[in-house]
């Protein structure tokens, strides 16, 4: 046991971390950046070659930030998402997250409108051991999700907080 502890002390922290937990926290921090309306924190989660596909494809962080600008405005829509599924390849450098999102807007009549959908993100681990979104595609708003999915959106995020560098 003692030899294992000594050997483990010399391993990089990333070698000891659970990749699925790292990606889960990265996805949650990504959502928190949008919830906080913080475009710089949001941008820091994007791979330099990121692609967001919806009704059209946005290529690169600047195009994505421009498309997402309404979410960073205090009067804009609010979006929250959380991963239900996290899968990491055996290679440890590519991952998929999938889960519910909630989109809150205000109608022209001033009424609150809540819509639900499902997102899919592909994450790539960089040479700096940081997970960043390389592909993202959210489905159009649809039916209300299960009660479990709704609860996930409001559950405490635990150790996955903004500013925490859990990727290393």
C-alpha cells in the first residue's frame, strides 16, 4: 500500500482523476457561464475549432459568441442545461455529453415562457489537459422532460463551480 501511495504522489493529478467526472463538471461550468451571462467564461470552454450546429452551423468561438449574444444580455433569454449522459472514449481525449435544457423567455405579452429540449456536446481534451467543447447541437424545444430531468436542472452542482480548475 505504501509503495502505491508513493507512486501515486508522482503521477499528474489528471492521471488520477475520473475523466467522466471531469467532463461532467466541464459541462456544468459551461452552463453556469451562460447562466451567469459571462461571455468570457463561456468562450473559455470552447475549443478553437468548435462548431455549433442548429438551424445553421457556427464555426469558431467568435461566430458562436456572436450567435449566443442574446444569452449574455440581461434582457435576453435564460438557458440552463445539465448532463444526464457522459461517455468518454478509452483514449481519454474525446467525450460526449447529453441532457436536458430549459429555455426561459418572455412573450410579447410579457408572459414567462418555458421550453425544454435536449442538447448534445462533444468535448476534446487539449494538450493542457483542459476539456473544451468541439461540437454542440441542441434539439429544438419539445415536450417537457421527465421529472428526473427537470430536477437535474435545479440540483446542486457540488464541486463543479465556476473558477475551479477541475480539468487538471
